[in-house]
C-alpha cells in the first residue's frame, strides 16, 4: 500500500497551485522521514528514500515562499538523512542516497553556499568537518558521485570557488601528497628501480591514485575552469605518473606480449592513464567562452600552461604501444583540444596526424568490428579537426592528406551506421568549406581526388548495405555535381568529363540498364542540381528503378520519416510543458529552480 501511495504522490508533482503544493509536500516529506525512523525493515526504508527526493528536488521553490527557518530545517534534515543512508549497507541504499544528493545539489546549489537566517555559517563551510565520515563506507564510484554533488554546490559560490575547492578537496590532496612522498615522486621522479617496482606492484596505491583522479574529474565537470588551481597543483606529478605507467606497460608488452594486458596491476595502470586523460579532457572541455570569461582563463592561457607538457608523452605513448594497449581516450582528448583551443592546437595537427592517424588507421582498416571505441572517437577527432583546424589540413604532407581523404572514403563504406554517418558528415562539411574557399586550394585538391570521391559516393549510394546514409550520400553527390555545373572545376573536373565519367560508371556498375536510362540519369543529375529537393527525389527514383532495393525502398525515406517524428515529438513536448504536472519538475529541459 505504501508503495502505491508514494508512486501516486510522485505522479501528481507540479499539478497543484504553488501554495497548496508547498503545504502538501512539506507534510508528505516530514511523514516519510518519520516513517524511515520508525520502520525496522531495511527494504521498506530503501524504498521510501528512493521516493521522496523527487518532491525535494522538484519543489525547491517553496523554500523561497515558505517561512525561511522551516524550509532550511527541512532541507538540512533531508540532506543529513541522506548522509545517514550513505552508511546503510542494504543493497542499493547507498547508491540511492548519493544519486539523490547529486540531484538535490544540481537543483538547489545556491541554498548551500549562502548563510541562512539563524544558521552560523553556510552549509558548505561546515561540510569539511564531517566529509571524511560521510564517505567512509561508500564505494569509489559513489564517492565520485558525492564529490560531483559537492562540485555543483561550489559552482554557485561566485568568487569563493577556488577557496572552497581547496577546502573541500583537502582530504584527497593530503592523500595525493602522501602518495607522492612515499614514491619520492617530487624529488627524483619515478625512475629509481626500487620506487618504480613499488609503484607498479602496489595495487592499493594505484587504486588510490585512480580514485583521486576520478574525484578531481567529477569536480571539474561540475565546476569548470575554476578548478585550474587545483589541477595545476598536481599536473606535473600527474603527467609524470602517466609516463611511468606508459613506460611500464610498453616494456611489459614488448617482453611478454599482449597477454600481460590481463594482469591485475597492468589493468590498474591503464586505469590511471585513462583517468588522467579524462581529467585533462574534462578540464579543457570546460573552457567555454563563458567559463573562460568568468575565471579570466582564456583558451590561449590553457594551451600555454597545460598543452606543451601533455602532448609529447601522450602522443609518443600512443604511437609506440601495441594496438591493444592504445587508449581511445587519447583520441577523445585530442578532439576536445581541437574544439576548445583550436588556434593553439592547429600548429600541432601535423604531429597529431603523424603519431595518431596512421597507427589508428592500421588498427581499424582491417575489418569492421575490432576496436569499436577507437573507430567512433577517431572520426570524432577528424570531425573536430575539420571543423576547427581546417586550414591546417592543407599544410599536411601529401601522404597524410591522402590518408585523411581515404579515411573518410573508407568510413562511408563502414557497416556500422554511426561510423558511416560520421564519415559522411565530415566529408560533406570538408567539401563545403573547401568549395567556399579560394580556388587556389580546392582546384589542386579536386584534380587529385574529385573522381575518387565521386566513384566512392556512387558506390555506397547504390549498394544495399548503407541505406541509412542516403540523405548525406546524395547531398555529397549534389555538392560534387553543383561544383562541376557551376564551372568551378573547369581545370580539375570539367562538366563534360564528369558527365562522361558518370555515364561510364553507371553503365559498368549496372549492365542491365540500357544506355538511354544511364544517359537520362546523368542529364537529370545536372538539370536538377539547382533544386535540392528535386535532385533528392531523382536519386530516389533511380535507385528504385535499379530494383537493387527491392522491398527495402522504404529505407530511402527513413531520414524524412525520422525528421517528421522528431518534429512531432518536439511539438508534443512543448504542449506537455504547458500543462502543469505532465513533465516532471526535475526534467533536464526545465531550468534549475535556483535560476527562476
């Protein structure tokens, strides 16, 4: 009966007038908290704590209109109740508690950093005194969630952020410094045989380092570039440890082969490497214009302070390691660097291609299944470089530019739709920017690659394995034909030559078509090139005419169908947002209560 009652109460969230809702929610939460104290059974207790947070995080607005003291007392009562549940060992209760604490902090962060009436200090100032006790029985991932919640509190603290970060991270900073002292990392580096042996074999130390890095990464995600002082304090030692981990893994794999990747200490060393990369990636990704302006930390400053000591060990390690030991997080980090600090990273594009592009292509071009994470992140990297470091592509050596184009062509043929679509998107954006640039750049390029790209696009467009990419495939074909139609490529790909090439290609690929059908197709491609909708329909009609699609011709309309569905869902969501109670108050589409 209690389960049904709690579910029913949660389902009507947002459906009442604010004044009525405030009284109702306060009464319900108090009764539920009292019930938690009275109930002896842990299972029921866990269910209750999983239900009442939806009211708490969805109705923080009542704290502004209710009597201040009553609201804050209720708020603190709930938070301290969550801290109590963090010591509960019944399965699921601790996870429920930290998840709820995170959502509360996301929705009402300002309440924790301002001093309330009749309170001696803001809540966040008192948190360090008991934070070690609060997290003492949590699992590592739960500790990360806890500190992400604390980070959201700090994010509302204005010019006090840097001080509060140092205050709240004191526990882990002390542990970090203790590890470094034990390893003599600061004085001599981890080069002495004794220190190195102790480090790589001490699994608990590796777990502690990994946890410290993960906690810092969660704080960066929640706070942003205000963590620069915290990160700078550990950055050099962090990269030193990264290099030690890399060197040990490289040495082990060269001596014993890929089987060492399954050893427990090697897996922990890889975790340390990955956590280091994720921490730097999250910090750089937080360098948005808003975040940079707030902390007066420009992308150029970030590039100057953090990039030079980072690239050399990361890129060298990635290239020198065997494929099984290469971390996909390297590609993710480089993509973020290209996106956020593109002006500073553009001069390094050649080195990135030399040390990352070639060896990654060798990993993934042999089949369509191995290294799935590397495949996706590899094309995310190419997309970021194409969008933000476009000019740098034309300073690449010819061999690397050829590899870039061939990578995009190979991606179009990939059997995994996510990879194929990424390749098509990058190629389409690349061609658009290229054709909008000076002819001195695009004419030499198309002299070498125009017919290769045209043939590859026709190939994937007319096979039966890549139907999901139809819209982008025909768009790339349209870009190529429009360039020829407008006489932009008279020296590289004159219109008459392109028409003859298409005619011959269609005739060879589909011998069942007669010459008149092939000729009509080519002529209409050029005739309809100035009307994209008609061009798309012409390509559809041709594919159906080929009878290669058979009963699958509906797939040609998949993109249009999905666009119509998305539009319908958006309209329905807008309608639901206008009706109180239909969309939960904690839905990501709603603004935080602190912002209202």
